[in-house]
DNA sequence: AATGAATGAGCGTTCATTCAT
DNA sequence: GATGAATGAACGCTCATTCAT
C-alpha cells in the first residue's frame, strides 16, 4: 500500500480509515469537530487531518469551509422533513398524529444532537443567501405542524384560544434546546423524552 | 467643537461619544455587535472604533475579548436572578407564583434579546473556567423554578406524573429560543408572549 | 525578468531570491538579523521580507519565531560536536589532542561568530524545554573535553592540582566570549587566535 | 496608614516595603527581574509592581526603561573600576598585583552575577550612544590590566611571546562567562574561583 | 483526483510612554 | 512628587483559500 513521506496512508482502506467515501467522511468528521469545538475554532487543517485526506481533496469536493456547514444542515433538514411528512399524513386522529410528530421530532433531534447544536450555534456564520435557504426549509417544516394544530382547533380537539403559531414556536423552542441538557447517557432516552414532551404539548392544548 | 486629525472628538460630548464611562460604553457596543455579527466575526478593532476609544483603553478595563463576553453574561444573569427571586418568594398561591415567574422571565428575555442570543450562540467560546461559573449560576436559577413546580406537585395543584426537571427543561428551552423568532416590532409584545407562554406552561401542568 | 506589482520577483533567480530552498534561506537571514539586531528587536516581518517570502511560508516550515532560534542552535551544535569528536579521538598524545581540539573550537567559533553571539545573548528567550535540550547537548560537549584533561592529569602530562571542570569552564568562557572582541578583519585570523588560545590553555596546565 | 482602592500601601514603610529610597528600590528590583527573565521579557508594569510604586513614579526618576539598564551598568562599572585601581596600584611585585587584580575581579563578578548576566545579554539593546559610553569605560578597565601584563613582560616575570591584548581577552572572556555556570550555592565560593582562575592566568604567563 | 507550498489579510494582544490632574 | 487612564504602533501568529504540479 502506498505511503506518503509523512506516513499517512494514501490509498486503500487502512484500519480506522473506513471504507466510506471521502465526502461523507469529511462531513462526518466536520460534524463531530464543529459540535465539540465550535465551527470557528475548528480549522480546515484539523478536519482534513481527522478525515485522513489533504486540503486539496477537501476543496475538490466542497467549495469552502462554509459549504461544509451548509451541507450538514441540508442533510439533516432533508432527513427530518421526510420523517415528519410520513408521520403527519397518516389517517389516525389529529391528536394522535400531532403526538406522533412531536415525539418523533424530539427523538430524531436527540439522535442527531450534534447537528442541532451546530445549527443553532453557527447558522449566523453562513452566507446570508444560504441562511435564507435554510430558514425557508425550516419554515415549511414548522408550517406543517402549525397546520396540524389548526386542524385540531377547528375540529374542537384542541383549545382555540391560543395562536397555533405561538404554540409551534413554544414547542420547537423546547425541542431545539435539547442540546443544552440532553445527554445520550442520561436518565431518559430520546424516545422517552419525546413521549414526555409530546404529552406536555398535548396537555397544554386540551380545551 | 474641537476635532483631532483622526476625526475623533477631543472635547465635549459628541453623538456616540456620550458621557457614559468607557467600560459601560464598551460593554453596550460589544453586546450590540456580538448580537448582530456573532462574537468571532466581531473584531476588537470594530468594538473600540464603535465605542470611540483605542484598543489600549479597552485592555485597560478588560483582560481580553473573552472577558467582554463574560461580563455581558454576568450582568444579565445578575439582573434576571434578582427579578426572579422576588417573584418566586411572594405569598401568592403557588400556581400564581409560577405563572408570574414564567411570564416575567419571558418578558425580560424578550427585553434583553441580544444578551440571550449571544449567550446561547457563544458560550462555548468562553474560557472553560468562566463557562463553568456561568453554568453554575444558570443552574441555580433553574433549580429555583423546579422547586416551585415540585411545591405545586406536592400540594396537588400540579400533575405529579411529569418530572419537574423535565418540565423546567421544556419550558426554558422555549424561553431561550425566543431569539430565533421574537421581534420587537412583531405582533405581540414581550409581556403578551410572556402571558401566553405562562398559560401554556400552567395548562400542561393541570392535573 | 517578470516582476509582480509588489516588486518581488516571480520567476528566475534574482539577487537575494537565490535558488536556495526557502527554509535554508530563512535560517540564514534570521541568523544574520538576530546577530545584528538581537532576537527580540528582529520582527518576523523583517525576516520574511529579507528572505523574500511571506509570513505564511515561514510558518509553514517553522512553528514559531522561537523555532527559528532553536534550529540555528541545533545546526551549530551538531556541526561543532562532529568536528570535536574526530579531533578528540585521534591517536596522537593527549596534550596534542587537547591542543587540536582547543584550537579547532576557537577557529570554528570564530568562523561562525554570529551563531555564538546569538546563542549566548538569546538562549534565555527560548522555550524552557528547548533550552534544556540545548544545554544538555552543550554539556556533553564540555564533558568530552573534561575527559581529555583528566586523561592527561592521570598520565602526569598535566598538573593535577586544578579541577578539570574548572579548567573547562575557564577555557570555554574565553571561547564563548570571542564574539565581544573578535573581528573577521582584525589583526589575527580565527586559526591564529585558536593556536594562541590553545597555547595558553596548555601552558596553564603545565605540571 | 493610607490605602488606595487597590489595597496597596501608599505611604509609610510597610513590611517588605523597605526604607530604601524609591530610585534605589527600582534599580534593585529591575536588576533582579532582568536577570531572571531578561530585559525584554520584563515589562515596566512588572518592575513598578514589584517595587511597590506606580509607572508615573518610575518615569519621574528614570527617563525610560532603557535608562534603568544603563544605570545598572554605570553602577557596576563604577564599583569595579574603583576596586581594581586600588589593587593594581599597590607596591607589591607585578605578578602578585596581577594575581590580586584577577582574583578580585572574579570574586566581585561572582558577587554581582546578576549585573554581569544582564550586561552581556542585553547591552545590544541599549541606545548606541550609551553603548559606546559603556564600552569605553570597559576598555579603560581592560587596558589597566593589559598594562600590568606588559609591565611583567618587560621585566621578564611573564613570557613575552604572547600578546598582552590577547591574554586580557582570554582571561576576561572566562570571567565574563561566570554567569553561565557559577552558582552561589555551588562547590566553590567566588573567592575560591578567583584564586583558581588567577592561578591559571599566572601559570599561562610563566616564561 | 489530489497535493502541499505559499499567499495575504487580518487577528487578539502587548507595552513603553504621555499627560491632565 | 505622583497617579493611572489612555495612546498608538507594533508584534507574533492563524487560516481559508489558491494553484502549479
């Protein structure tokens, strides 16, 4: 196997050098480092070293360090949106659907906590255009949940004296802040927290 | 009014060169810039230029750029803690006290949104020792609210099947995320949002 | 020859922009400037300007300004040690070997006066760890000479009533201070001073 | 006793705040710090803090940080010169006088090692004019010793085949390098080293 | 596809010195 | 005599990005 002068492997899959393709490896490593140290305290050199590639390789796949951040966001938004749609569109009663959606968003947020932490810490560092894109996607996500609440309000299952918008902001605030306290090795699993949070949401909407 | 060659006022109180002492002026300017651009995208040069002083003056009062961030946190934590204590210790019924505390923390957070935004975006950039101090203070704050919920649970005013800890994390998550959507010129004032959020909290705790 | 807007050569080997590789060029330039102006009065900017590269290039090869100093030391210590070993290990009589070693160390010190001047002026500015390394290497050097003197004392060629250690400190003191008075264009050459100093050393050791 | 807001004594002789006048205290403190840390790594702030005065006070007595260094030199040169004159002008035989002078210069150098260390490390940082003054004084000192050697050479007490100049440079080199190895708590006292060094000098001059 | 030397602008910080009080 | 807030120029160093190979 070829070895460069610096002793790092240049080809083939060495031990610890997973078979994952380079772009995915870079994204995974960047996600971990950004979550651990913050976006701006992580240098491109650190990322490529940890991924076992060179700067040139990184700039071959990603236009900039910024781009790496954007791709992390895009990936997580894509995943979450897909999951949510399927939960919201079942033919269960509206309160059960809202509960399922709420519990699921909490569980998946807990499962991908690094992404959420990076998201809320670093989105302001993104280029304004990309920030706008990300925000728009997130808004579509929120609106799907708001529609669910309004459906329940119209049918009398939920109280109608609270703005659905406000309830969405209330609930997603709680979800997005999981990163400050939730620990994988804590008392509750992500699914358990999801059930509890969904219970609290539903309780606050009881007529 | 006299103006030096560099264009800065050398005597009298010009616009932006107010009579406010230099340290306070630096803190106010830094808060605004950190909220607008982020801590790491704000240079010390920008801060001192905006405050109308030189770097030397800033380093006379603050040990580092980090220190500026810490002082912003310390100030807001001190204020919030004081307000909260007085609301939690009144002799009203426990549900009224929790409502008052919850509404107040939302209203003051909305009133000092810059501080909160900076706080959750940039705390990881603070020196670990200072981070620990800040976290400890914030924990004391949360624990006062948890005690209030537990008091209500023991007296049967609140449902007892939900962990008070979890409810605190749920609610404060919502509060701490105000910065992502609340706007001073939006539909609702900070006090109005406070009342709505407190209502939702109390509703979710109904037995 | 092409010249960029900044006035630096972009192709071909200009005066001062020789074909010597960048790290060597930096080391040579730094040695000269440190000797002329002192380590701390020489800025990194001066060094890179004189070497015709940018700061980034320098920091690509050297970890710090300190490192540059250390490399200067390491290089001269390596050279001196090698020369000395070969002179000390010949099979001539011990007094001739000591004379040869003494004369050679003076001559090579005179030939590389800049390094010696920098060495004794600036070693205290080096990182403590690197200082320790340098001191250890220098001690090995002194001990080889001490062994030579002790050998002569045991065989009766040298007087035995003076501590070999002290004689080494005495002699090397004289050598290391060449920088304060020796001039390349002075009355005596480095080799001539070497012979005289070695004579004085041997005379002082006569039984 | 008056105490400033920062808690430092502002008047009277506190414990550790010797009765020595301010300029002397500053000089003593500066000498210690320069020897310990080097001239350029010692800030004016450190000096005035250690001396228990303020910057204003220091600049009242000394024109600059440079001045402090110069005064340290001037003081030590004045002292050494005075001692040497009296030893060189006795009416003992010339070899005894040279021995006495040599032993004395070593002993006083050992007794004031800090000054010597600073001297040879930092003289190049002095303003050229002051450097010239210091060098001139030092040259007068060396010339007195050279005259002594030449006197002995003329009278046949010392070998005449070695340049007196060179012998002076040889010997003073050894003396000025005491700082790199002599320790107050080492095997030999300054006086003992003085006797040994003088012995070696005289031995090397035997016809 | 990938390298890694080199760029260049900018960063946070230091510090001897000044001066109104 | 003495203060200490403020200056301002310089410093060592970092880093995302480029480009000849």
